[in-house]
C-alpha cells in the first residue's frame, strides 16, 4: 500500500478575469432568478386555484422570461465591476491568499 503525501501551498489571487467574472455572476443570477420566477408562478397558480386574486400567476410567462434576463444582465455588470475593483485593490494591497494542498 502506498502512502499518499501532501503538502500545503499558499497561493495569492492577484487578478480576476473581468469578463469571466461577469459571465459567472450573470449566469448564477439568471439561474437564481429563474427559480424565483418559477416559485412565484407556482404560488400564484395555487392562490388562483384557491379562489384568491393572483396577479403574479397571470404574469407567469413574462416573469419566467424577463426576470432571468434582467438579473443576468445586472449580474454581468456587477461581476465586471467587482472584478475591476478587486484587481485595483489587489494591485495596491495584495490579493486574497488561499492555501491549496498538493498531493502526490
């Protein structure tokens, strides 16, 4: 049986890819907004079936399409801005230090 050796290595994140940060923030926001919109539509349909007035259930298709698109665009802008700000601060003060394990 071979023994696995490992050692901790410290790494510093000096720069974040601006466009990649924007894409990831936008994609995460879109998925979260889609889930939120689906929940609103389900709740609205349930309320409507129970006899309550439900405006969200009637706006369901628009909500499912436009909320994720809007949040994706907003998330992209926030991701780009966050990456730019991080890169400026990391250049002045140093980046975030992470510890990784290297295994043989």
